[in-house]
C-alpha cells in the first residue's frame, strides 16, 4: 500500500465520520463535564432539578468572568515598571563643555559681505522709527552716501511691510512708501493666530516661484520682524561662503580663551577642540572625545572644576544679528552633539558665572515597557549628525531630510545631509517660502517627525545651579585688567576693560551620582504563578485543566464540525453522481446509537444509593449459611487415651 493510502486509512480509523463511534457535540460536552476536574462544569450535568442547574451555570459563568478579569489585570500589570533610585559616591568623569561667543563672526571680517543688507536694514529702521540705527551717525551717513541710488535687492525679494488694522488686505512697503495689496494668508508669529490684534504690526511677505501662492508673517514688535528678516538674508549670504573662510573670520581659541584652570592644574587652548556652528561660528569643546583620556575630577567644589576667563570683544559684534553680549556654554556627553541654540546657557560680561552640577543617569526599559530606543537603529530616520542618537538629533535630522525633499536644499543652521547643498537665492529662489511653510507644518506635527522619533533609553543629565557675582571687583580691576592685557598682548592690540571679559566656573557640587533605573514590576514566573492562583481560586483548575479545555473546545469541537461538514459534502456528491439510486439506510450515529445513550439527568453519588434496581435483572439466590457447621476443628484430632478417659469422667 502506498504511503498516502496508509495515512488516509489511519485517519479514517482514528477519526470516524460515520457509524456508532462518531460522537456529537452534545456528547462531547457531556463527556467533558463528567470527566473534567473543574467541579462547576460537572455539577451542571449531575445536578437534579432545573433550579440547581441554573445556579451552577450562574456560579460557573461568574467564576469564568472573574478569572478573565483578574488575568487581564495581571497581563496589564506585567508591562508596568518599578523605578528605583540609587545614590552612590565615586570619582566622576568630567563632562564635555562647549563654549561659543554669542557673536559668530568678527564684524570687521564679514562687513564687506553684509554691507548691502545692513544698509537696507538701516533704511527700514529709518522708515519705521524715523532714525538710522547705527553705532555712530556719521558711520551710517557714510554708508548711505556710498550706497546711494542702489536698488534694494533684499527688500525687493522679501518686502518689509507695515500693516494697519483699519485697512484690511493692504500694507505699506517700507522702502517705496507705497501701499500694496496683500494676498494669501497672514500668520501672526507672536500668537500663531490668523488675526491681528494690535493697531500696527510689521511683517514680511514670502511667495513661491510663480508668486501666486504667498504667505505674510507679522510680528507684534518691529524689532522681532527686522531681526527675523535680517537673519533670513544673513543665512542666505553665509551659506555661499566656504567653511574654511568662515573659520578664519570667527574667533580663534587663543582669542576667546584668556586663562584656563582645571582641577587645580593650568590648561590652555590646546585642551580645547574646534567645533564650528553655522549660527555661532567657532566654538571650542573642553574634554572632548577626541582627547586620549577622559578627564575626571577628584573632589567636589569650585576649586576642582573648570575655570576660564573669556575675551568677548564687544566691539566686533554684529549690531543686527545679535542684541546681547556674552558667551554661551553647554554641558554634554563626549559623544553628544552640542545644541547650543536649544539648551545653551548664556554667560554675562563683567560677571563671574558659577555653574554647579549634579549628575543624574537614567536607564529606561525598551519595548514592550516603553517606546524608547537603545541606539536609534530601529528609528527610520537617518542620523546626519556625527554624534550618538538623541531625541533632538532625530527631530532635527527628520526636519532637515524633509527640507531637502520638499525644498531641494538644506537649512543653513543644521548639518548637511549627504549630496545636499545649503539653500541660497541663486539656486533656490523660493527656499524661504518653502522653509517657513515646512517649519510651520513641523511645529504643528504634520510632518510625522514627532511620532517617528523615540526617546533614548539611557542618557545622562546634569542638573545645573547657576549663580552670579560681579567680576572683577572695583578694587581688583586696577591690577587684574593690566595683567590680562599684558598676557593677551600678542593676540589683541587694545587695553582690556571689564565689559570685554567674562569669568566662568563649572564644577561638581559633590561627587554623588544619582542613578534612576527601571525594572519590570512582575517577572514571567510571577505572572504564571498569579495565573495559577486565580484558576485555582475560582475554578479549582490547574494547567492540565487549561490544556484539557484547549483540547476539547478548540480541537475536538472543531474536528466534529469538520467531520460533519465533510460527511455532508460526501453525501451531496454521492447523490449528485447517482440521483436515481435509492438512499442507503443510515447507520446509527452519535446520539442515535442506543449503545451510547446517556441519561440526560445523571444521578449524584447520594441519590444513586436510593435508586430502585434495574428491571429484568436476575439476582442470584444465595442460601443462608448453616451455622452448626461452622465449628472449630480441634488442633489435634487424635488425643492420648488417658486424656480421653479423663474427659469421660
């Protein structure tokens, strides 16, 4: 016999579909209730009376519902975490410290690149406020005479407008003084609403290539509007300057760093690594990952941290790009990108800024407990930063990628993606309009970046406490400033004053490190144990009973249905093939088989003792025993003669 025929014969033998061995669903349920270890199901079958059966049905269903409810709570609690906080004392690695001057480039070095833009900015200020904004009036007049008659190419590309609430849909151009019709949407940047509340507001209009689709952005203050307008043109100009030239136009480490001490040991510019930021110029990182060894601090306190004196040089500040004086500092991990604009701390001039640190290290559990990521490999966003993954890196990388896809170029303040160029007028005339539209969609979470990016599972955070003190004091500046001037004589050719300098101290307040760790609230062993407790409490059931339920209700139940459907299909096919032939008598099957007849109301153990004997049964007759024959035989049948004689006497 072929192997296929053997398998077919074996299946027919073990799973009969006809004959007296074929069960029905009712018989299967009765058999299960009579043989299962769950007492509730058995009591439903063996109980006499409808009321008892209904009560046991209600008890059993209630127990099943309670089991499902409690098990669902156990499953939900399995995905919860418990948080433990540990504080331990040890020698701590000092973080990386990045320091930037707020002014990115020396004004004297970039002045020739921004001359036309600054002239138009002064004309806008004169038109709006009635005076030229310059450091010296004669300086402004000299620039006006040089550029007199020049066409305002920046304002022509992005016109500055003055809006009056009384005149809807119209605005006055700053440079021409004429009123013009304003089409498209008007977006108020201060409150992000579509209507204008103040009497007069200042803004600028951005349009696409065909000028059919425009958007006007208004600001509650003319200062904000002009600075934002200037910044857009500034990024366009600086995006076309080579990186090497921009590094030379910014501050060197020897110019920015006057003195340096760390952990009581002198340091200098060689301990700092150059990091060029598009909007902050040359920044310098202390204790960077490029160092051979990561520095650590031996004790807590200001004497064992980093102490630097910075040369700010306010005279070289761009008057329209930045409106404050000082430096920015950010504390981060060695492999982390320093987001100076987002989380940087500003340092004031003529002040000593002390920053005390407390280190907190956090460890979160990944899926299924949270949506964090270990290293960003499971996030579908390409990391364009040369740094470890973080949520900020993911969001900025996502926006820059969308910028390249939608606008065809990259935004200037972020790193360049592969095979992309920074936006400029010559190659991308409408990049500003595209950038503003895309940025608005990003803020409103329409780009999908916030839903895709995940938080990192492990990260370090330094809690900072900042304090200020006047520096140098009136008494000490008489000798301190001349000494610093002499030290910096090779780098600068001027006498230092206190507004040119800023002192910075960064240190651990103590060496206590706090670790926040998440751990599962329940283990798999405890979950199974709780499941077993619930099953035993409500149903007197074990794992074997669960397997039995699966076998009966999910295997046997559907097997019976499948066999019945198969049998009906075979009978239908046989009738179709031979419609004239008489139907063969159907063999007894299932509950039609008298051999498998089961009483619908089976007796319990107590009631079975009072049942009458079955009819027609032959009880064998057993006569009572003859008690006189139940005598004990003597142990010794033959006794001695003298013993017998004594018995007779």
